[in-house]
C-alpha cells in the first residue's frame, strides 16, 4: 500500500509541475509562430503579435510566478530562482511582441524587416529576402532606429548566460531540469539570431522549442506521479547528473559560521541568488544601451522594469526570512534600476532637445541613491566579502550616473561600471545557487569583513549598553529610504518650476519610490499589523497628488479645479496630525520625520494658493530626507544585529499595558523545572491536550492511551479528518523493544536520522500495541501506515518517558503558520487547551521533514514534505546508508 491513501497529494503538491509546463507551453506558442512564419514567409500581424504576447504573459509569466512563489515556500532554492527568473523572461518577451505588434503596420508581408535607413521623419524597414519592396514606419523621433530588435537582443543575451548557469546548477539536483533549462538556453540563442537574421534561425529555434515542450511534459509527468504515488515512477528526480560536492571543498566549520545569520528562517528558500540574477540582467541591458547598441530605451525600460519587479520578490522573501539586510539591498537595487530605466526612456525620447542636457545637469536624486548605497555597504560589513565587493561596485554604478558628468563621457563611464557590476552579479548568482543547494560554502564568497563585536563597537561607543531591539521590523529601512528619496527628488521640481521637460525627468524619481515602492512596503507591513502600513498607504496618495499637481501647476492655476487640490491639502494636513500622534508611541525619529512632513504639507497647501516661498519648501524637503537617511541607517543596523546600536529615540508616550490579563485560559508550566514537566504529564495522562515544545516548532500533544484526547486535537485545530496524526517517542530503543518487522535497511536509516527533525512513515502493525499506543491504534496514522517522530529535544523526550508515546501535530490552527514560541500557542489556542509547556523560542521555524519509507525495501524513499531538514540532505543520508549496507 502506498502512503498516498493517508496523505493526499494536495498536502504536498509539486510546484515544479506548473513551472515546467509553463515553460513548455510558452515555448510551444513561439514554436507555432516561428514555424508559421518560416512556412508562409508572412510576418504576423499586429493583432497576432499582441495575442501571442498576452498568452506568453499569462502562461509563461503569471503561472510561473505562482510556481516560483510555491517553490519559495517549499524551501526549493533552485526552482524558486529559476521559475521567477523565467517568469520575467516570458513576460518581457510577451511585452516585446505586444510592443512590436502595436507599431508594425498591418500591410507588412515579409517575415523580417530591419530598421536600417533613417531619414528626417521615418525609419525604413528593408525586406531581407531579396525583393525590393520596403515600407516606412513614421514615428516622432528620427533617432529611434535599430531599437526594437537590439533592445530585445540585449535582454536575451543576458538570459542566455543565466539560463546556461541555471542548467548547470540544476544538474547537481536532478537530470530532468538540466535538459529543460539547456533547451531554453539554445532556444534563446536562436531567438536572438532570428531578430537579426533570416527564417533559417526560426526553424532551428522551433525545433529546440519542441524539445523544451517534450522535456517539460516528461518532467511534469514525473513530478505529478511522484506526488500522487509518493515514489519515483519515472526516473529523473532525486538523482543528480553529478554530485555538487565535486565543485569544491567545503569551508571549515569556523569559516562556515562567519557571516551567517544567527538563526535562519528555514520556512522559505533563500532569495539571494534571485537578487543577483536580476542585477545581472538589468545591468547587462544598460551596458548595451550605454555603448550605443540601441538609442531609444522604450523597450529596454519595460525589460528592466519587469526584471526589477522580480527582484522585489527577492526583497520580499528576505523580509519573510527576517533578513533585513537583503530585503533592503534588493529593494534599493530594484528601485534604482526602475528609476534609471524610465529616466533614460524620457531622455531618449527627446534626444534632439537641448533641454535634455540642462535637465540632467539639475537632477540631484542620484546623490541620495549614492548615500543609500553606502548605507548598504555598512550593512554588508557583517556578511561576506562577496557582498561587500558587490555593494561597492553598485556604489560605483550610482556614482557613474551623476547627471553632472558631461554627456561625452557619461555613457562610457556608466557602461564600464555596469560591466564590472554584471561580472560580480553573475558570480554572485552562481555562488549563492550552488552554496544553497549544497548547504555548504563550495564556491568562495570570502570571510566576514568585520566581526559582529567589532562592528557594534565601530557604530556604537556604548559598548556594554546595547538595548534589545524589540521594535524593529525588517521593512523599516525600506520605508525610511523610499520616503527620503522621494522627498529629496522633489527638490528638483521646487528649484526648477519653469522647466517642464526637467520636471518630466524628475517624475520617476518621485513616483517610483513614493508610490510603487511605498505600495510594496505597505504590503509588507500590513502582515504585521503595524503602524507603518497606515503611513505607507497615506503617503502613496500624498506623493502621487504632490507630483501630479506640481507637474501640471500652470494648467490647474487657470481653472477652479485648483481648489480641489487645496481641499485635498487640508485633508492631508489633518490626517498627518493623527499620524504624528501615533508615531509618538513609536520613536523620536519617526515622529520628527512626520512633523517635518506636516510642514511640507503646509508648503503644498500654500502652493495651491500661489503663495509658496520655495526656499522654505526646499529646506523642509532636505530636512525630511536627512532624517529619513538616518532612519534607514539606524533601523538597518539595528535589525541586522538585533540590538539598538544606533538609537531611534524613545517613544514620547508609552503604550498602556494591561496588568495580568485573563487571556491565558489554560495552565502553563515552565520547562526548566521538573515540577512543570510533571504537571503537563499529569494533564496528558488525564486525557488533556497540551502545547509542548519540540526540536522544530511547538506541537499539540495527547496521550496515545486516550483516543478521545486525540479526537480533541482535530477539533482544536479544525484539522481535516483525512490528515493523520503521527506519534512521538523518546528514542529508537523503544521501537526495538516493540519488535516491528522492519528490514535492516530501514533500521539503519532510522538510526541515522533519529533523533532529529525527520519523521518516517512506516507500515502499521500489531507491534504498536507493544510500543504503548494501545487504545489509540485506530486514531493515529492511516489504516496501513504510521508516522514516527523521535525529537532531538531533551524536554520532549523526558515527557515521552513519563507518559509513553504521544500523538502530536503542529500547534497552530489548520492552514496557518507554525507556532515558534509558547506565547503564540497561548494566544492562538490557549482557550482550547488544558496546558502549555513554556520553553521560549523554538529551535526552528518550520516543522519536520516527512519521509515515506514504505518502499524502502525496494531501494527507494520519497520526501512527502520538506521541512527543517533539506530533502537533498535526507537523500544523501539514505544513499550513504544504502551503500554501507551493500
């Protein structure tokens, strides 16, 4: 009997099925179009391109984003990076087709038209198949020649390199994904050739796209069958093409500890590789543009925006992992690339205008980005040398885009710095992927530049007076920097009210951090129910209204509609007063920043009445930016070190905390005391349900002598009846005494994984009565199988010695996150429990890894759920045990 009878496939679904099918179907769409063009010699019409683009965005983009998100939640480093990265590729390629379809005249009948001749008002598209026909596409700017194909080629070449890297890395995991990613690599090569060559490249590209589809279908079928049967029916997964350890020798134990987080959130995959991946593509596109390969940045801006959106995923999951440094770093990088892309789009749209040079000379937002990059460098001192070098090169990139640099050397300098940054980003992608897959430092990233102790002493003269930072949220630095950048950039408009073109260049600098990133921050902070989500939401409206009014001030002044902005300014003033009051319960920096914002709103109100002293507004904007910059630095350092190293100031008002609240409706016991342990054991013996600590997360426990107590667990959690409950014992010797009919291979495997964060599914039998399960035989496990836990936790094992086997499941309402502290168990389920054994923070933030051992005698095991122990490590243990048994 397979374990699928008791553990439905929906409980451990495989997102790789969706990810690979998305790639396969997207490739099939391109295949149909390429073969049709090669066969008929007729270029697709605008409508056909638009429809193809929409399909690519939905199937290859949105569906694959879902697969990437699910892979992040399954702790799958490779798939999460690959699927989000390829989602950005297909969305970008879909946008390219829509863009191309929207400007290509319907009367074009030739498959390839190259924009080679530029006259005063048009681009001439030359037929490449030999006849003398040509068509002209009239557009506003005569300098936009060679921009569609070249813009797409720059992005495709970057993806070719990274796709090859993904194929190589995936070979260390299985031997299906390397063929899928390898075929995508070759396809992208010929898709790039197709943009500048004849139909022959389309045919080869179509053949390769067919291979992608075939490999994707096989891989999806293999994963689907694995999920349904819980064993490898089709080969390819679970066995790598080569061992990742062949790439290098792991660092010493001491070196591995350097620069690592004190406590990683293992509930989500590491997103650092995705962040480096996105940096590589964005900078690569700018290299082509800087060196003049194409002159109009319209399509390039779309590609960079899409890949920067993917980079926000790396920031988002860093935030979920309580990694404030990477959440801030990748948030800053994504913001910078999007701003720079749309600034270049505006500039390249009017290259013939003298206002371009004058407008660029006056822009100052880049100086704030430089300061932010230096703040990130400070945060990176506590990581490794790869991060420090990457941060320093990013600072150099920001310096190279200072608008005051003469245009004669501006793009050369920018292009060279982007080349250096691309190289280190590519290396970072490879290193982070391999090291996270291997769970070892195989690819050198260097030691920690500055020790944590020295880092604290450098930033804080109060060496022995660090205060635990219990008010820090990982999105705080992003909140401060987004508002600071928007405010500093607004000074451009305040100091240059008479230059409409210049104001247009300023728009990305204000709206992107002030609205787009602010919306992203609001999403992050809303999950914690903190005040910051309210401020971010209000400030989205504020920056949008502020910029809208200033850019069209002359139009509004001539109509009565300006009074609508006056009324809006008054409303924002009132709302901000309440925000100041709420901020007074947080810290001085936030409160002072909002007070200065009140003065900025007064200036906005005066500007609607044509009575604004612009010098006052500029001074307030700069003051606001300075406070925000300090807030960024202080909150980032405090979050990284989990100490209040740089003070944000005390709260003016303290929250009134209720005295001994009656919220705890169940008895609690301290795990440090024997009396506490015996108290919980007595409750369990009487048929109660208690929250207990384990070596992973907190669990609900009931005695296997009391079937009615196990039934209570289902009601307490609202747990679906089809999900079985496992049993917990104190050590493997208890199993030996029960004499279950296990094979030597299973015994050896269990001795290698117990005690620890692994649960094994084995065959059920009469031996459970000897183990002490007794009356609960029918209420634990499934009809034919049972899952056994031997936790590596002294308290839990002592409790099992007192009570006998316990039926356990995670201590959280069904469908919600695991409980990682006894206070979470009390607040969520305290009114339903008979006791809680308090043990502080859990050792992990995700439950155990579940391994199906029902077919172990056939030489196979399968991972039902990946938890705190990576699946790759479990399989390595099994292969080692199996080899030793031969």
